C-alpha cells in the first residue's frame, strides 16, 4: 500500500519535475557554463575562465556606475512601496461590501495586466516634454513652471517617472494573494481579541491580520522584490531611446539584453545573468527569513 502511494506521488509530480528541469535547471546550468566562455553565437564557445567576471566588476563602468545602482535604487523604492501599498489596498478592500469590492479589485489589478500597452499610449502623452503634455500643461496653467520639462528625456527625472509608472502597475498577483489572505482570516479571531482587550484597527492589523497571512505576505514580498529586480525595457519604452539618456533609466536586465542580443556577446551576458540570479536569490532569502513561519 505504501509502495503504491509513493509511486502515485512520484507520478503526480513527474510532469512538474520534467518541465522544471527543462525550463529552469538546464538553462541556468547552461548560462553558468557559458559565463566562463567567450561566445558570439557564430563561433564555438571558447573557455576564458573568470575573464567575464573580472571585466564586469573592474572594467564595465556602465554596469557599476549606472545599471547596478539604478536597479538597486529602483527595487528598493518600487518593491517596498508597491508591497505595502498592496497590503494597504487589500486590507481596505476587505472592509468593503463584496459587490463594490470585486469592481475595485479589478480596477486596481488591471494596470498590472495592461501596463505595457498603457505605458506607451497614456504615460508618454501624460509626461510629454512639450506644452501639450498633460503634466506640463497642468503645471504651466497653475503657474508652478514657466517652460515645459522634458520628463522622459532628462536624466534628472526619468528614473522617478519609471518608479511612478511601476508602482501604479505593481498591484498584481501579490496584491491578489494578500487580499485573499485577509478575506479568509478567521473572523472569530478578531472577536476574541476585542474581548481580550484589543482596542483599535492598528492593533488588529499588527496582532491578528499580519500573523494570520504570513504565507501570502511572503509570496507578495518575493513577487514584488523579484519583479522589480528583473524589470527591463521600462526606461527604453518611456524615453524612446536605447540606451536611455545618459543611462539614467538603464537597469541590469537592459544591460544583459544589450550584450546578449545587440552585441552578441552571450558569454558576457551569461555572466550578467548569473550575477542577477545571485542578487535575486539573496533578496528572496532575506524576505523568506523575515516573513516565513518560525517553528
């Protein structure tokens, strides 16, 4: 009987294991191997040892001075802000009646699905650098500025526009998971807590809601941080320039795509991808350590 149960379990997970090996493990191993080679996609890969990594950390000024700090700043702002905004909106919607809640949840979630389309259609018009751009037009009419600002072409503003657009479209699966957790929290816990002396909504959130939805919050945190670290093409799409003006909106994945698909230096791009993988793994481990259940 135990043998049949074990065999059934193995058969049940086999499709997942096959796809996990083919789509995750093998490409990662291939990338790790290629990172120690010079590979231009035409000639056979040539082993060069740690030369790509030495070049990356000692000679690639665009990576060290632009791509890496831009990505860290972008992730540290968009990730936590989007995460806490997801929790706040999920908690607020949980207080709303089911009918309006469904409509509001759809409106909040929709930008995460159509953000790329709207980014080109709406946000480039909204942040247009002429007097007809919505933001410039409003600021000029209010007397705040005299001349239009080049929001998408100026290195001083592009990153902040990217952050704004990313936060606006960051209410995705993490938001839905947190809202599901809040809605499924046992209501009797709140009743018992108020009988025992709970006094306000802040204590309710801190002592009941958050401990009850830690798995969903962990999922939301990982999705938020990993998603922002892996962001790519946003500054290029907004500014219409590749690379972005003075590399102001240049992220690590943009740098990786530049070397991999424009310069055809796949070995160097693989080294970048492995460094990115280690950063994402470290961030995910920190999030797991903070929010996972302690035995």
